[in-house]
C-alpha cells in the first residue's frame, strides 16, 4: 500500500487547486468530496439510506440528493440532521477511499478530506497531514464567489469545522495559499520532493 498524505483545510482555502497541482506532478489523488457526490447521485450507494432517513423531500426529481436543501438542513442550529447524514455517508466514503488507495500506483497518495480532523475516520490510514491555509476573510470571499452562498451561510459552515488555529497546530505540513498560483505551485513542488523521499525511505507493507 502507498504512503498516504491526508490533505485538508477549511472551506475556501484551496484544497482542490492544491490537489490538482499534486496531480499534475503524477500523484494519485483521492478526493472524498468527489466520492460523496458519486454516492449521492441517482441510484448511488447512499441514496436509499438518505431517503429512509430524511424522506423524498431531500431528493431531486431524478432521485439524487438535493444538495442545496440538505445544506440548509444540516447547517441549521440543530446538529442532529448533520450527524444523521454523516453516519450514512462517512462509512461508505471511507470504504471507497481504502479501495482506491489499494489500487494506487504512484509513490505516494494524497487523500483529500475536508473534515479530516473532525471525523477521526482516517487516523489509521494517513501517515502525514498537509493543511492548506489562508486567512478567514479570504475563505469567506472565495467561497461566496464560487458557490453563490451568503456570508452567514459560509460562516455557518466554517463554524462546523475545526478552528483554524487548532487545524494548523495539528498539521505536519502547511501550504499558505494566500498569494498567486505560482507561489502555490512552488510550495507543492517542495513538498512533492519531500514526500517522494519519505515514501522511499518508509515503504508501507501491503
């Protein structure tokens, strides 16, 4: 099995663009958000369980998850719906992640997990944690621009995530995504060399 780096960061910090930069260098990327979208499409693995737990109200006409409605529900003041949804999705996503890691052929694998610290599901999989970071105002502005969410909606999502200070304290490596793309790529290239070296000197049995 490959050496595994867990990539995480707050909403709007640039996890997707950072993981794309690693992918461009030939690294196998497993994005748990992509898996989540796949299993919540029409006839996806999680759909029946979501329907049983929440009813047809939170499905679209084609039978996929209505992400906007569900977002409004799970980021309301009541934590119960979010917990119920996570209990459905997280085990399926974890199993699919493990399956994909087993198929990876690159020297190391990056697993993108937005809630890496919050779930603890990946503690036995990930050997090193990379945090993509930017200041909180950038998080808000970037997320509003890309997702058409209001500032209160973005802040509600941020509140549900681990605090920035704690995230940085728990990181093994940090990329500061607060400048341009070239600056990001420079940091990615440096870490790529580091991870290649670690993966060669610490091969995992598998």
